[in-house]
């Protein structure tokens, strides 16, 4: 009778089990010295840029009796500074005006810039390059050089101390940038996509809204964030065209804490912290769209 041989067991590589599933353990890659140095330098640069904001928050929480102390941190944090600056000033009205001006001017810029940029990108009309050059040249004009003429014009129209005056001015000064960046972005989108959509029954407007505009959304978001921030931070036109404290934007309202002989530093920085929070939140949500919009057209 032949003796049956049993095959010897074959050694299998050990695997780590996680949750009942066997997966091979991948060895961790060792950190390169160059990576460590680059990361350290990046954190150092970030700390340098964040230190002024940290100092602003600390000063906003410093009591008035400790404003002249040499210590970096106060003995106690006065959280009531934020309540006092909101209650004893026109900061609430100024914030409402700034939101209306920034939001209204951004919406107006989009309503004008999107059709203008789309037409310029798709139609090769005579004078197209001249139009783009004029759009670029308008960026060279500063609002301060036109303030006298703007003040006289809006005074004759009876539109001083109006939110809509600031909306029109901010939209006019930011329209050129929006047209320029959206023209470049629309030009980078293949026209064959729109032609295919129009073959399926869509018109020119439907192809723009359903096909081209979603693809151009990073460029649109870039125009939105830059227009919004520019209108949010505008100071000179708000100071000149709005003389009533309740109708002034937030930047002008913050300036009221700087007197001729004294400066209320704790209230000034508390109002500054309130002013930057909406912009920081907005930028945090759409930061990735801004980066992709700025790099539009760089890779073909």
C-alpha cells in the first residue's frame, strides 16, 4: 500500500488585520531632510504673518487700564470690549452698510461682467483687442483721482449718503478686473461643448447657463472674492461720499475710534476683529476655487 504524503505548509507573509480584513502593512517613508526644512520654513512664515493678527486679538481683549503696560498678555481679558464697541458705536449700522455695498457691487459686477466677457471670448469682432486694452487701462485709475468729479456728480443727483452710490462706485472700479479674468477663462473652455449642447436643442443662453458657466465657476468665484474683498476694504470713497455716520461703511466707522489726541486701541482692535471675520470665513470656504481660477489658462 502506497503511503500518501502530505504537502508541507507554505509560509505566507504576515498581514495586519484591521476590522476583519487582511491588508499588507506598508512601510512608512522616512522624512527627507529637505521636506523637514521646507515644512519648518513654511510654518515660520505662517507664524510671522499670523503674529500681527494675534496681537490684534490680544489688544482687543486688553482692559483700558492695561493699554500702556509692557507685558505681552494682560492680567485679565476684557471680553466686554466687544459688547461695548457694538453697543456704544454705530458699528452695527456700519457693518450692515458694508454688507450691502460689498454684496450689491459684487452682484452688479457679475451681471455685467459675465455677458461682456462671454461675448468677448466667443465673438471675434472688430476692435476686440482695443476693448480689452481699454479694460486693462481702466485699472490704472485710482478712485482718489476721481473723487472730486464723483462727489460733484452725486451731489447734483442728490445721491450722497446713499448705499446705492457706494454700490455703483465699487462696481465700476472692480468691473474691469472681472471682465479681464472671465474673458481668459471663457476662452479656455472649448467651444465644441456649446455647439454640442445647441445641437441637442439648447440656445446660446441655455448653453451658457448649463454648460459653459458651470465649467467657468472657478473663474467666477475668483471674480466674486476679489470684488467682494475690494468693496469690503474700500475706505476713501466711503469717507467722501457718505458723511452721515449711520450710512458710512465699516472701514470709516472703525476710523472713528482714532481721535485727534487719543486712540481707543482696545475698541479699535475689537472693531477690526469683527470686521475681518466675515471675509476670513468667506475666503476659507472658496479658497480652492480662487487658486484654480488664478491659474486658469496657465496649462494648455
